[in-house]
C-alpha cells in the first residue's frame, strides 16, 4: 500500500509519536556543523557564515507564514497563525525575530546591511529557502502546517545552543536575544500546529502526507548546514560570490 492508502488511521498518541520519531532521526540537532558549534570548535569566521546564511532563512519565515495564512478560509486559524508573522517582523513597538537576528549578525562582527542585502549568501541556502516557500505554497494546507512542526524539537536545541555559546563564545552572549524569545514562542507555535494536524489528518493517507512534509522540512534545514559545512569547514570551498571570512591571525 502506498502513502497509507486503504490503511486505518493511526490513533492520536501514535500519530504524534510518529512526528517525534521523525525529529529524533532527521532534525538538524545532529548535524556535524551544529555539533562543532556546541563543542566550541567553530572560529569567528565560521560563526559569521552561519549567522549570515541563517539570516536569509529567518527573513523568509514571515513570507512562508503569510503564504500559509493566505490559504486558509478559517478566520480563527488566520488569527492564530498571524502571531507568527508579528513574532518575526515585530509590531512597530517591539523588535521581532528578524531584528534580533540582525543583532546576532552584528555580534559576530558583520555589518547588518550585508545580511539585509543578501550579499555572500550560499547558493544552496537560497535554493533551500526557496524550496521551503514553494513547499508551503503548493502542497495541501495540512502539509504546509505540518512542515512547521520542527518547532516541536527546537526548544531543546535552542537551550543547548545558548548554554554552549555562553561557555565557548562569551563574546556573543549580548547578541543572543533571538533565542530567548524562541524558548517561549516555538513551543506555543508547535502546540497549535500539532493540534491542527491531529484534527485535520483524518485518514492514514493524510497522516502520511503530514509526516512527509515534516521530513521535507528537516531535509531543508539539513541541506543548509551541509552547504555551510562544505563551504567553511571541510573541504572549505566557498563558491564564487559567497562570503569569505577574514583570515584569523
């Protein structure tokens, strides 16, 4: 049987457990680039490359969320989902996640305008981010929502990252405000998205589609780190036009 066709739907607990199993297997907390980061083994230039490329991803999160919001005919869903856009864009009075990430870019020693203008971004980063926007725009609404469920696993990674950055990169501590906010925001967002998937994935085929969307999102996150590792760790070959760190003395 393909994609769960003609199979009975999983029970709620089993369905939720399936998402968590995907995260344990595929979430980017196990990527070698993150492992090096948490060991304190990255130099300033490598952290700059990470912050710069990750900003490109962060800057497209509200675009992705606006695409998901625009596809819904349910006012209650739209009210709940638009919180995500405010969390990242800010509300005009309080800075959002994008502004906070720019502070992180500056904390590594780079200019914020370089990040805003997209200078030096790896081609693979652009392709991966584009793939994410396409994913939420062209698949079913259920799949678009399910792709956000990497947030089920992000709090643990963020907590670990903050602890290890305080230990290994104390010069970055003043620029970690983004992560503090996500410790609260990500679990809230994940709870809503998970409840939506449980409610709307009524057949086994729909459940498998939701699982597939989460796997695809994990692949997108992993691919971005693959590109960083190849360009700035091993073999260390940034492509033409990509950011090149200053040589350390």
